[in-house]
């Protein structure tokens, strides 16, 4: 199993563009590529999925210990020739000194190619190279790619790499036409990038021209990973879980879907925008995040869908609704001071926009009462990132922010409901996912397992 990480010196250095370029170039060579993203991000994996046509994965060293990271990487690489892992933020950046791309690379024994943004630098690039190589040891850095590097500096930078004892693996010239556009959550979703397929082919051509991809393959690691986490053996039959997936609801951890399928659940996708009602014969419902505010009018016009969801929840159907999905369950969704739209009406009150990021980062959730996913005082690991807020965030859990210790109440939690802003990653909350599928199984009146 070949594996290689492409990380960066900082956010915005071009690592997503270069990762996608290399992925597409490898696919063009006829290779089967698995895509992984460090951290809790949704959007970069959506690019990976659009580029290579395969399900993406996350590798998060705060959510999961090394054993689980190795399990996710091993299982996700079983049908591929190579796994490419994209880093998060700067290579050594994490939370409370942990959960960095550096930590992930050590946990999964993966060589690292570091992307450096050279805009505004020349000889000083040598200090960046030396600094990253020597800041923490051990590290798995095997070479560098230099983004926005003027061609006339190539020979100088090659010499600096040789001086530092590392490899010059190529560069990207400053090419505005190759840039992937920005959005408030980092990068735009794939659907929002103009002619994404054509653009990825363009940058793949640049990668073949300017990056030594063949050498990167030689530097990739192929040793089999050991000491993997054990997965639950329990399987359920007759569990059909409806998952909202369309332009409004697209922030889905594919690993969550895979884990539900591992437990035996059948996943049925549907569109709250376009479908008349929820799928027939379901015994579970999941509404993930996305951009419901951009489609509020269309969502509000689909009254039959909203009524179907409301009736299902009132009947006791188990539901997980996160962030955008949670907003959709409110009485109303305000877009601005002048435009408010009716929504499902399960959560009393209004969801509304704010001028700044409200809650961001990793949180530990402590249950105040027994609920759909856990018992009183149990802990769940979650992540928040949202500019929107609610008049009624819920009080079923106490959230404690990992980086600061700040606390607040959140989440509507009942016997059949988890609805709030925090996003859950099931590989960090195995018992909660298992409990959700068990609840779906019981709702369906199943006795077989």
C-alpha cells in the first residue's frame, strides 16, 4: 500500500491545488488513488471526490488515536494503488500541541512532501526549508514543492534543497488560472468551482510539467501498517437510514456513512430540495450540514418534504441533524433582516446569520440526560464551524472547547433526537453510532440482528 502526504507550511500555501493536481495526474496515468484529508474538514475531501471519483476519507489525530487512524487508512486504501493524504493548516499546527499533520504522518508511517508558498521570497526560502526540517524530530519530510516560484529562481532553490539535505520535487509557477476560488468556509464546494473538471485537468498538466511525480512515487511508503484498531463485529439487518444529500446538504463525512454500512445499515440518499417526501420504509434519518441558507426559498417551497420530515420525527423516528440540518429543523430560517423562510418546525425559534464565526474548533460534549446517542455524563467528541446561530441551540449537552476550556450548553437531545451545531465523527464515537443504529433497528420493529 503506497502512501504519501502532501502538507504545507501554512494555510493558503496551495496544498489543495497541488494535491488535486497530483491526484488527477496519477489518475491520468491509470492509477487507482485513495484520498485522505487531515483534520475535520469537509470541503477539501469534496474536491478530492470530484477529482478522482472515489469516496474521500478523514484522518484526524484529535478525533482518533493512532490505532484508529491506521485502521481508517488501511481499510480506505484496500482497492487503490496509492493513497494521497492532504495535510491541514501548517504542517506542525494542531490544537493544544496535538492533532497536527506532523502527528498524523508519524501515526500512519507516511512520508511527507511539503508545499512552500514562495510569493515574495527568494534566498529566504532556504530558512523555511531548514526550519521545517529541524523544528521537530523525528519527522517524515522527504522533499519540497515550491508554489508560485519564479522559474529564474529554480536553480537557486535546488541548491538550497541540496544544502539542507532534502529533495527538490518541483514547483508551480504563479498561475492565477490554476487557483481554486475561496469561500467563507475555506474553499468553495466543487459545485461552485467554474468548470472544475477542466480546471483539474489543467492543473494536472502543470503538475506533469513542473513536478517530479515519478520521484514522488518512489519516495512513497509501502510497508504494511500494523497495530490496527478493532472494529465492532455487530451487524444489524433491515435498517434503512435516509441521508439528505443535495446542494443544500453536502457536508457529509463519508467515513460516517461507511461506518453505518459496516454496522449493516442501508443508506438511502434523498433531496430535501427536490424530492416530494422522505424515502419509504426508513427507520432512521440524517440531516448533515451544508448551505441551507443559499437554498432557503427552495427548501421552504417544498412543503410536502418538510411535513414528511416533521411527521416522521413526531412518530419517534431516530434523527441526527447537524449544523445546516439543525437549522433546517427550526420554525424559520432568516437570511437577512428582510427575508425569513418557514422551515420544518420541529425546533421552536429561528436560525439566523451573524457577522462573524460563532463557535469554531474541537469540543467535548457531556450529556446531561440519557438520549439517542449516549447516557447521562457520557462524552462525545465533536467539531463546530459556523457563522449562523439559533435562538434555541438546545441544552441537552454541555460543550467544553478543547483549546480554551470555554463552556456552553447545546444540542436538542431526546430518546430519538440529536440536533445541534456540533458535527460528530463516528470513528471517534463508535458507541454513539452503534446506539443510533440500534435505535433505528428498534424503530423498524426488527428483532433480527
